[in-house]
C-alpha cells in the first residue's frame, strides 16, 4: 500500500513501520486513544446489537458540515446512525 499510495515514502518503509509500531505501543502503555482510534471504536460499537439504535433514536437529523472532507470511516458511522 505504501508503494501504491505514497510512492515518495517508499524508501522509508522500514522506518515508518517502526514509528507506527512504537506509536501504537506507547498509546497502549498509557491507555490513550487518538482521533483515529475513536473513529474505529465508534464504528465498531455501532455494529453491536442495540448500540446503533440506542444512539440513532436520540437524533432526528444529523448535519454534516464540509461533507466533502468526510473519510470512509466517518461516512460509515453516519450511515449506521
């Protein structure tokens, strides 16, 4: 994927993998989540029986500002709501 989507980073694949691995380990050691983790967990939680309905019933409408900047996981969350 690195070669296909980010060819200019291709020569640094090993270093990037190490950085991402260490970043994940440091987050886990400190019980921290970043924004992407929150999106992933929210998307997964909405797949659990009752969770999606329990959240979705609280809202009649969802307004999305700058929808053109919505990424696939954010769109997935919105569809599930």
